[in-house]
C-alpha cells in the first residue's frame, strides 16, 4: 500500500484482522481433515496402512481446492468497493486493498505452506474421536 500511495487507517487494520482469521480458519479445516484421515489410517492393518506423507497429501487434496476457491470468492467480493468515489472511496478503499491482498495471500498459503507444515508437525498416534 505504501508503494501505491494509499494511507492506512483503522478500516485497513480491520481488513487485515479479518483476513488473518480467514487464513486461520482454512488451516483449521485442513488440520481437522488430516486428523480424520490419520485416525482412519491408524486403524488399518499394517499392510493396508499408508505412509504419513501419503495421508497428508490425500487429506490436503481433498479439501484444498474448496478452501482455495472459497477464499478467492471472498477476495473478489470486495472488488465493487474500488468503484466508490469521494469520501466513501477514501474511507473504504484502504480496507478493500488490505482485505484483497491478505485474502489472496491466504488462499495461496492455505494450499502451499499449510500442508507442508501439517506433515512435519502433526505426527504420532491420533486417538479416535469416541
């Protein structure tokens, strides 16, 4: 935003906070799905059991595209704000820029970095939900 000459106000900070919440929600959905897959995989007999990274890939590929597109839809929903003029434009345009940039970054991070971090940090035996 500095390179674009747009000032930051309290509205732009709220856009960042909302986008961080959406990114965390996407990571939580991926982690919950991986937990279910690991729980199911741990209950299988050793010849049928898959490797840890195969389960991570399968779980990520199952919900990854849906998360990516849902975050992009949220990003696109703020595009009409850019058409505002005068006082409304000065007030809401920084929010739209920060929200758009943050949500686009969240969509990319949710399908690239989160699955890799899940593979490294979520290990061990997952107890059944029962």
